[in-house]
């Protein structure tokens, strides 16, 4: 067994996902990397005040994210703004190609939610930490 190269490690850590395009039944591919929610918090990329939002979306009474869409039916305007800030932060952290900085303003809410859903492994790992 040999030590993995930097390039090989990055290739294994990133993956290409499909999200909805702009035409019916259209899909577009983007490359994402895994995210570390604790790393985002520690690095100031995710404000501590969003922890309660993460908890309410993914922990309390089951997930409010289904099939790449956040259930916003019972959220206030302030809650919606906070959720969109969270989704944008996650997209910014995990999108590699193209980057969120390059296309974020052109993405619709469904596309952003789909990217976030793909990144949920890190969020689900954080839930026990939040609940303590």
C-alpha cells in the first residue's frame, strides 16, 4: 500500500452531481466537495446563530428537507431569510466547479436546495453535537 497523492485524494473527495437545469427535464452537472459544518463554524463561514436553524431543519421532528426542497410552509419571513443564508453558505462552501461565487446569483432556490441536500452528510453528522 502506498501513500495517496494530493491529486488522487482531491479526486476521491470531490464528486459530480446533477441538479435541475432551466428547461423541463434538464439536468446540469456540478462538482462539489464534502463540507465540514464544524470547520465552517470555526472558520467563521457559518455564524453560530445559524445552529438553531440547522437544528430545526434537520433534527426536530424529522427532516424539513425532502427531495432537495426545503419545506417552508410554516416559516416566517425572518426564518426564510435565515434558511436562505444557510443554504447559500453551504453552497458557497461545497461548490467547486463552477463555484457559487460565479453562478450563485443565477441559481434558483430548488437548485440551491439540491446542492445542500447532497451536502447533508456533514449536516447529519453535526446533529448530535447541536442537540447536546
